[in-house]
């Protein structure tokens, strides 16, 4: 525990408790450059006090309570080697209360934990572990759960703190191990909100992630973030310049997924961005280019005049409409101006086999055989890769009786 200059709270007796708003921290926390907080267990045993080294089982139990919290970047370890590097000294001390601890300062954990081992007499393993774990919580910036926000305080070493609400924690948590005034009573394990507070203050770094989904949106497309933990907050967005042509609908209850619907008012290329936040980590952004697409609706064509099997056919021209049928003369060369984008190709679909066909530059060339009236000749415009862009179908037939 710690004392304060304005609001005094000690582990064993609580004075001047303010209105509870949420679990709180000091506003000063351990730097991200520290991944393991090392505690030196001092062998001191003066004033007829038991040495802290005689409580290594309880200390290791307290360490495990914090280290077993998933999705965090901070761990504890202990050492009894006086020459080993350490961040904290844990010592047995004669106190009026169960214990006290220093707050973090300058990005370092609070450097001292003092435990009144005289009060351990007759206490259970769980109660002793609880006292130690509670004081460890103070060294990483957790204050008493029941404390109100905005209280200016200082620890035994004079290190400052301002009680700061921790997002996601509730108005009350009677099962919190960080409640004050519960020297040999109260919770003996971390509550769900103790865990949430620890995860918020010291979240694990995000693993590498990417957005997966189609490069083009024809009618709609589904996008997702791979490798993102379920507890992360994900916000999807496109620039305002994209207007509402691409309508975004974030999936629930899986915010790592997004559905984009193409309104199709005009052609647009933009950037899809996912902004991911975990606890107090700075936001991380992932992005990919996205364009809307439309099927081929109509294309101009020319059929040359020709004489085929002693039958003369006049030239004709017009517009080929997708998903409808265009009639041409047998044996005559047909040229369709497609001007396909680089991500699409044309393939022969199910139906008749032309006399010949080819796709060169912006044009589709073909001629249809005689006596094929009624037989559809199908050309499919499809994506070269599975990129989400639209497909279209152009269908041709010959006039009857080689006309």
C-alpha cells in the first residue's frame, strides 16, 4: 500500500474514500522498453520480522497471478541474487498496515515493496499471496479500485499520481484484488476487471496483420483482418473523397470483418483503411486499394460485308448488349470494340464453336459457321485473377439459312 498527500488510504484501514467511478491507475506507467519487471527479494529479517525470502512460495504465487494474464506485454520475475539487475526491492518491514509500495516514475516500476510479515502469522497462503500481489499492482501503476477519479496523491517515496479511470472497468468491483482496506480479507485472485485493466495498460503488441478481400467490388465484397486478437477495437474507413459510392458495413459481432456494397454511381478508386487499437497501444493502421467495378453493358460492333458459300451478306453495325443476343451473318468477320481493362480477359463460353475467334488489343474478332442458327456463341468477359471484378457475357447467333 501507499500513503497520500491529499487522500490517505492504507491497506488495513481506508480513510476519506471518494465516490467510486471506475478502477483507476496513477497516470504514470511502466515504459514499453521494459518487458519483465525484476523483483529482488531482500533477506532482511530485523526487528524479529520473518525474512521475505521465507515466503518465496507466496511471492511466486503472486507473480503467477499477474504473469498468467493473457495478451499483455509485461511480466514479473524474482531474484534472490543481490548482484542481479532488478527494478524493485521487496523487503520485510514493521508497518502499521499490511504493506506499501512505490508508484512508477520516469517509466520505471515503483522501486520498493514493503510487506509487514508480522501480520502474516496465522494467515492462509491465499491471504499472504493476495497482499503481495496487491502491492505488486501498485508498482505498475494500479491504485485502489474503490478510489474516485482526479485525486492527487503521492507514494511513500514522494512520487506523484493522479487517480485516472481505466477504460472498460466498471463502476464497482467488489472482487478486485486492488481494493484497499482488505489486509487479510477480500479477493485472493485477480478479478475479470483487474485483468482487463492490466490488459488495457500493458497490452501485447499486435502481431503482423493484413487486410484480405477483393481488389474490386462488383456488387459487394467481404474484407477481413487476419491475425487480429478478438479483444482489439477495429475501425474501418475510406477517405471522404470516396463519397458514398462504396458503402461500408462493419460486421457484428466480428468487427474484424467488413462488407462493402457498390452503389455504382460512378467509377472510383480509393483506399480502405482499418485502424486497430488494443488497450493503451498507439493505433495501428492497415490499408489496401479498392475500386468499384461494373459489368460490360454495351459495346459497339461492326460486321463486314461478305460472300459466304455463294451467299452475299451486307455489312451491319450496332451495339452489343451484355446478357442479350446479337444476330450476325454466317461467315462474315465481326469486330467488337471491347477495350477491356488490364485485369480482365475474354474466354469462349458454353455453346457453339466459331469458325475462328481472337482477342487482340481492344478488339474481339470472330466469324460464325453456316447452319448454326439457334446455336448460341458465348464469349465471357472474366477477371484474370479472382479479384472481385465483374463478369459479363456476350452472346451471338446467326440468322437462319445462311442469311
